[in-house]
């Protein structure tokens, strides 16, 4: 059982994290220089099996792996086109 995966979710995702996925580049490894949002699923899944790096890069890689695994990469498209993510509060019924 891997507890490391659960530890990364102690920090809540912030809207800015999605913007980081389409602007930050992988700082090391086989895919160094690629945008985090462009990393292949098998590479992200390798981190999920072997353990994510410490710190913010590990948290963002884990977020990207979850997005990719759940088929949600399309939600990053507006951010790639220079849009800003806006979060609007909705009243609770």
C-alpha cells in the first residue's frame, strides 16, 4: 500500500494549479522541457506507481496524472489559449 499518494492530497488544489500545468515545464528526466500538461500518460502513471517527487512539482505531477487518468485533459484547453481560469461562487440551495 502506498501512503505517499494520499499525502499529496493534503493540500487542496487551487485554480492557479491548472494554469501552472499549461505553463510550467518538466524540470528533469526523460521529458525535460515539456509542459506538464503535455506529459504522456504512461510517464505520469510511472510516477503514480513509483512515487511522485517531493514539493510542488510532485503535487502538480500528481494532479496532472489524475486529470489524464480521468480523461479530463480537455478542460485545460481554454487555459492553453491564453484564457484565465475564473471561479465564481454559486449560492448553496
